[in-house]
């Protein structure tokens, strides 16, 4: 995985759906998981991370840069933890799919 995750797919998705106006009116753009990580910080003191913010016009682009230790921890995740991550990806895909 590239760290930080590229935001280009978010822009491409909005453009392909004709959502240029929403893109230009957004205050913040980030991956869902980055916001979750930010909001869980007070309760998760063992996993280090670093957030980057960049201005793009009037929009703040937020992205998390994973630390070497968090990348190593991810590589040692259990099969169950990997399966649970997959469930989250499947749920997100289902919720954002046109073919429901």
C-alpha cells in the first residue's frame, strides 16, 4: 500500500459522476478511515500516525502517513483481523455501488 494513500480515486469518482460542483464546494476531502483514525485517537494511544493537510483552493486535503511501526504491525495482522478489514471494504463497496 502506498502511504499516504493517494486521494486521486476520490477526485476521479466525483468527476466521473458529474459531481464537479460538490468537489469545488467541499471543505475537507479525505478517506473515511483517516477520519475514523483521527476521531479514535483519544482512545488509541499505542498506534502512532501522522496526518498531513494540504490546501487545494478552499479545500483541505487530509491524509494519514503511516509510521514504519504501524506498517510492520499491519503486516503481522492475524487472519481474523485481515478478514474483518475485508468485511469493511465489502460493506463500503456495497454502500457505494450502483448495482445494488
